[in-house]
C-alpha cells in the first residue's frame, strides 16, 4: 500500500508524559485514502491506573469515564489494522508514536510506520513564527475544533491542517518540508533495548547511565530527556568521552521533574550522594569557603569555611567557592584588575612594600601612599558583585514548579504533562522536593540546621535571575497546608 496516498491522523490522551510509565486513556484516528476521509474512529481506553487530577482538569477525561472502557489489549488488533500501511501523522508525533509502540510491545506485537510530526512540518514551512503548538496552528490558519483536547477532535484538526497546507503550499516546498518532518530513526548501542528510544520522555528530568554489574557511570539532566540521552548514547566520534561512555552503558533510568529547577536540584543531589564514575564530583557543603573583610583593617581579606559561619555572617561575605585555592585566585584577579594591594589583602608575604607597587600596579596602601580607609572602601566596592545575597523570603518556603501547562514548552500543549513539584528551601538550604501532600507536610516541619551549600546557592541564584517572581508558599506555619501564592522580588 502506498503510504503517500494513505494517511492516518492520530491523537492520544494519556495519564502522563512517559510511554514507559504512563498509559493511554483515549485514541482518535482519522484515516485518509486518495485525498478523501474514509474513516473516523475513537475510543476511550481504560488505563488500568488512576488519571492524575491535573490531567483530568485539562482533558476532561475522568476516572469514571474510563472505568467501563476497554483495555488497550482489547483494542490492539483493531488499532493495529487501522494504522497499518499508512503514513502516521501526529502533532508532536514522537509522543503519540512512542505510546502506541509501547502499548503494542506489551501485547507482544511490533508496530512500525513512517511518521511525520506536524509541529516540525509547521516549523519548516513557517519559520517566522515562534509558536507551533496546536492552538497556535489553529489560530494562525483559521481552523476550528469541536472537542479540543479530546483525541478525535484534535486528530480532525490535524487532517484539516494537512489539507490546507496541501492546497496552499507549492508541491515541492511541501514535499521537502514533509521529508524534513519525518521522525528520524535512532541508532542506539547494540547492548541497549531498541524500545528505549520510544520510552524516553521529551520533558525535563534527570537520567542515570549504568554499566556492568549495575555500576553507576553517569548522572545527567536536560530539559528534554529524550533528546539529551539519545544524543549522548548516539555519539559517533571515535575516541570521544561520550562514545567511550556509551560503549559501557547497560541500563538507563530516569526521573521526570516538574521543570528545569527540579532537574538541577535532583542532578546535584544524585551526583553528591551516588558518586557516579564519569561526573565531576561536587564538593561536600562543608568544603565550601567564602571571603570576609577583617574588621578594623585597611583591607585584609580572609578565607573562611562557610560551615563555620552563621546565616547573618554570610550576609557580610563575598563569593562561594569550592576550595580556598579558588577563593584566593578570584581575589587575586580582582586585586590586579582594581590595583588593590596584594600585601594588604593578605595574598603576598613580601618584606616592605608589595612587588606590584614598583611596576605601577598598586596605589601604595602598603607604603602609606594610599589612606587605609580609602583602600578598604575600594576593596568593598571591588567585592560588591560577589556579595552573598540575603535570603529573600521570610523563612522556610516551597517553590512550586510544573503541573499541566497547556499551550507551551518543548512539545506544545503536552509540555506540561507532569505533576507539580514543590521544592522546600530554607535560607539557601535545600530540604527536598514534595510530590504529594504527605511529602510537603513532612518537609514543612522537618528539623534542619543551617547548612549553606555553594552548589544549591548557585542553582537558586540562576533560577531567580530567570524567574524574578516565582510561585512560593510560606511554610513557616503552614504545616503542609495550602497557602496563597505570592510574588516576591529576588533580583
């Protein structure tokens, strides 16, 4: 059968974003042959598990609705026949295609078809537009849908979009864009199961690569787990680090997160506690140091271990460094750029004036030529950009990230097909991530002393710079209860 003349427009609703862990709740198929619609078919599917509340709210498909629906096993032969011999067309096609492949595999059936992604097709034909999720496509091309976020309704929209493009796009341009929108065949190392490529989710998360005897080789993170893992395992450059790593991998697992912050925090936690062989090992929080001006001195700066300081002390400290050597190097670079005296700063032990004074790179604080108060003021100004920020919240908080976010992200409206997470933090200390009310209640009341972690501080500062008004809960008296979300200026 010629797939160029036979098309199936497919849309699925699911319980989540990972084909390996979640299940289908609805299937919609529109079949076209010779330019005419020959069949429209849809069915609810009992996933055999609870549908998360945020997905119920988004799709309108409830647990009661699917309770009496057939399992996929009862529909497998029918669905397989309706898809057979046709070009598979879907929006974010990797998502729908991978879910169907996974369901068929569970039945001992092999499904394979050429697949075209209409997100990629839209991007190729209309690169001037930034958004290509289905709502944006509908608005841009004047398309309507009688049942948005239901499988058959969305599949019908894809059919209308395809027909409109065929009518309005030059044949050669459409053919080129279609070829570019075909899902690529992924080549994995021979020792890994081929279905891994379809099971990896597109959203953010953290992954682990295991070698022989289940030794942990590597921990990584990405905003698109599938893209990152397949790129790393598919590295072809002979002798490259990733190629050597890929040759050793025997197993891959992952955890999806609510967003980018969750992946940063979890990657840091796993790397520190599990010590993977190929990662740069992060330092223990107790090894971190900072810089502090010595009181009543013209500019002496000392290096202090962060774990010896209180939260109040840190507000008068400068920079977070993994070791004293890094701190001294940073201070030396600043001193040379600002013509500060290395001897007064405590970085040089020479007799008399400092060496830099003799070549015009010190203003003479070591020889009485620059007043001590002026030198100290210049030291403070030079270090100002490194000043450790005060905790911008009233105390222990929960930062909320994730949940279903229709219409945006890496793969259109499915970008948010994951539950919300709440990251619990207290004065730059990360206490953990809550994925349930029980988790949140426990973390809200957990006893924890002040333990400043340089890596967590950097992660949070980077996150706050990109999200100046994060969603946060005040957990000081919440005891895990739901509070109103409030914006706060953390710039």
